[in-house]
C-alpha cells in the first residue's frame, strides 16, 4: 500500500479530541465476564461487546456528546513533510479516501446523496450521543450523532493482542465504520433496530447481517480506493497490493466472533454472535472487494 505524498490531508474530516478527557466507563454497558480492563480477557470481552460495531446498539440514546476538539496541532502535523509517517495523519487520509469513494458511490449505487461525517480521535474516554465510551470498546459508529470514534491506540491492541498487525487493517477498520454511516444514511440501521424490537429472538442474527454488510461495504471501498482523490484531484493511493487486501481479510478473520471467543477461552456459541464468524466476515469483505459494487452487499436476503 502506497499513499501519494502529494495528496492533501483534509484534517477537517477529523475531530481531534485527544487529551480532552470525556469521562470513564462504557456508558453502562455490562462486561459479560471479568478479568480486568487492562488484561487481554478484559479487552477481548469489550471487543465482543462493541468492536467495530454500531455504537453499542444504542440507536435512540441522546445522552452525552456535543464536545468539539481542537485540530490545530493535527493540522500543523499533517502539513509537514513527514506527515505520512504519522499515524494520525495517515488515518485522516484514509478517512478522506473512504468519504471520497462514497461521495460518488452512494448516488451511483443507491440514488442517495452522501453526507460526510467526521471521525473523532479520542484518548482513553469520550462522550457521545450514544453514551460515554472508553478505549476498551474499540472503534465504533454512533448512529445518534452520525460520528465515527476511534482511539488510535486500538491498533496496538489489534496487532499485538488480536494478531492483526498489517497496515491495511487500519483503513479496513475505518471503512467498516463508515459502512455503518452509509447504513444510517440509507435507513438500514433504523430498519434493523425496529425489526429487532419486533422480533427479539432474531436480534443477534440481524446484528450479524448489519455488521457483515458493513464489511462488504469496506471491501467495495478497498476495490475502488486507488481511484479516490483529494479536493485538488491528486490520487490518495498510488497502489494497493494483493498483500494489502489479504491483510484486510486477515483482520476480518481475527475479529470474528468465534475467533475472539476462543482467544478469551469462551465457548463458541453461534447463537450469541453479533458481528459474524471469521468465515462470514472474510466472505463478505471478499465479496465487496471482488465485485467493487455496494449493491452486491445485500446481507438481508437468504443465508449469510
């Protein structure tokens, strides 16, 4: 994967709240088993609850949120010559690419106008309209405020403790979260929440289908990422290799519900899955990538 050093990093698509605090806890979300927040078990269980998910499932929550970060330092850093060597600047550029893709793809595929949204960089804890969250929940999308949230230290957990250390894991994670934003814009999120309320016995299955669709959307972006450009028309990626795509697939597998359960020494129970098995996540990311077409990402018809 090669980023174009001439591409302009638009930090206006990021809300940098690092160092601003935001409180602790996970907005009242119970942790199913113990082990300590700093331990691998604590982290993995938090990941089971909300890793790369849809805002803890709190679609109707309205508490918290309303904070605004200070991008001054980030803007200066991402204007420097070594910007692409900086983790936060690279992630800002990934966000630029993902949103550039959907700006064209959403109206072409679904006839809907894409509405850009920010990615919030936070450290340790953050307030959202889906409640308070700490770093242990991993990256997430909050439907109530339409924002993507990530503590960038999550990538250390992803690589060192969950075994997905490839560089392409990072844009895959962000592209998955923006898949949830697309679902929000299309009304898919709300339709699923209403159906879950009507049919609670199938709530987990519906959650899995929602997550797999976001994986598929991430794959569609990956297929088209080298065609994305900044506001001046400079390509953002100069190349994405098959090895990069394999890193995305590997990440999808490592964060499958069954893989995370095994790592936490928990029984593997498909009835409890909320994000999909490793095989399912691999299959749907691959489907999005192989077709390059978000219309191919219908996870709500037939078996997944």
